[in-house]
C-alpha cells in the first residue's frame, strides 16, 4: 500500500513539474503598465520596454496595450526576436506634438512570426499639419505605421485615421496578411495613401474599408504575388499599380490580383501609372476582376504619361506592361470616357478587356473608351465599345494621335 502511495505521489510531482515547465515556456503577456504606461500618458518608453522583454522571451509572447488613450513619439519595435511576438492593441494612440519630421511614426522592423491585432486605433492627427505643409513639404511628414521586413505576419482588426502621410507601408515583407482594417482620412487630405506596398512578396489584403485623400492601395516595384480581395475603396484615388519608372533602380512588379472590390466616388478605379521619359521597368500578370464601380471618374485606366506636378519630362514611358487583364467590371462612370488605355509606343502587350459593363452616371453624352498605342483583346460583353486598332505616337513632344471607337473619338 505504501508503495502504491509513493508511486502516486511521484506521479503527481511529475505532472506538476510538467505543468510548471509548460507555464515557464508558454510565453508571458507583457502589459505596458508594467513599465509605467497608463491611460492619458505618453507610452513611448513603456511600449519599447514591453516590446524588448517580449522579444527576448524564448517562448511566444504578447505585448498588451489596454483600452485607453495614449500618446507616443517615434517608436521602433525591432527584431529579430527569440520567438514570435504578438501586439494586442486595444487603445487609441496619438503622436506627441514634437514628432513630425521622422519618416515613420510607429515601425515594426525585422520580425519573423508577428501579429498585430485588438481593435485599436492609430490616430495620426494629420489635420494639424496638412494645411501647413501644402506646397512641397509633404515628404517630410511621417507615415503612421511601417511594417519593414516582416516575415509570416498578420495585421488584423486595426484602425488608422488621419495619417499625416501614408497610413500603412509594407516594405520588404514576405507572407503577410492584412485583414479587417479600417483606414480613413478626408478626401482632400494630401498623400494619405491607405496601404503602400513595395519590394514585398506574398501579401494578402482582405475584408477592409479604405477611404483617404490618395490611393486606397498602391504598389511599387519589386512587389510580387499580391492578392487584394473584398476591399471597399472610397473616397480616394482608387487602387494603383505604380507609379513606376521614376527611379533608376526599380525592380519589376508581377503577380497582382485585385478581385471582388467596390469603388465609390473615387477619382480612379483600377489604375496603372508610369512616368514619361525616365527609367525602364516592367509590370506583368496584373489581374483586375469582379469589380464594382459606383460613380468613379476613371474606372479603368492605364496612364503612361503620369504627371502629378506642374512640369514633367516629355516623351515616352519606358515601363513595359505585359499580360494585363480587366475582367467582369461593372457599374457607373462619372466621366463619359470610362476606359482609358494610354500606353506609350511598344510598351503594352497582352491587354485584355473581358465582360466590361460600365455606364455614364451623368446627364449628357454616351459612354466611350480611349486607346493609345495598344490593341486590347476583347472577350465577351464590352460596354463602352472598345477601341481596337493601335495608334502611333504623333510627335517627339509626346503628343498622341486619337483612336476612334464605336461611339466617337476622344483625346488622351
């Protein structure tokens, strides 16, 4: 009997030791309050210390920002970490008054196995500086949140409002999901792109609402295999590939799919834009599918003479586009010209328009399309009627000949 009791005691002690060991390695929740972070206060130091503790944990850990309103200056939360790290962000974070000229406000950098979630809000308070910085100083303003070299990451249930510049930037990342985001800024706020993606691979954005003063989502060179689905865009400039060709060392962009998205009162729907007469680059395998346009000024547009300023170089774009598919796009255009394919000579190949049904939301005029230097392949329904024959550039100054479609002719 005594022997059985001893065996039972030893077994119990062994189980307790396993539980203790498991708890020791299950990873801690590191609350910023541990380092003095409190509602109404500045948490720059507390958040940094909480992150450093979690990052050094040998087991997966979580940083907790509880409900409340906080301020912070520039924060760099950096790896590599010993294990995966989550940030549960449940409060509202605003910038300190002295943080205005850094390139980013909050930056997550060089992390493998990362998650940001919790329903929290980054409030960039951009209205305080937008008016002051008109006329060329926008590049000095910080983007709100930058995800830099993240591998295997998830960003979900996060809100960003009134960023001073971009709301979110995804740079040099691989295998990252961005789900259920809400990004908002006034329609006239300058350069407030929702999500800016560059030099990244295997990025997925889903189930999100983005309305800003610039592109809802934009892509730069070096980006591969991106999927954008179920995004509601508006106001803003739409979803844009580019601009491309501005910098000499840009890398090609390939494998972009925009699917099952809605655009409401935006300047553009889906757009590809490149600069004239600057640098070579390429974009290929671009798929724009199952999209709804609601009073969109340019529902479908390729613009290879992109010039947002007052003066640009004259000439032809050196960015080559290949395998570009516009499929099942319907709704209303705020402009009589609903489809604009403005290519430079010899740069656009494999452009296809399939099942397009766009009507003009205005009072007068028929819906039309415009083409320069491209002969799109037309499959199925095409409203407006497509311009089918390629045209050539007319003069060295960048002027282009017009191409008639079944509804008349337009200048680009």
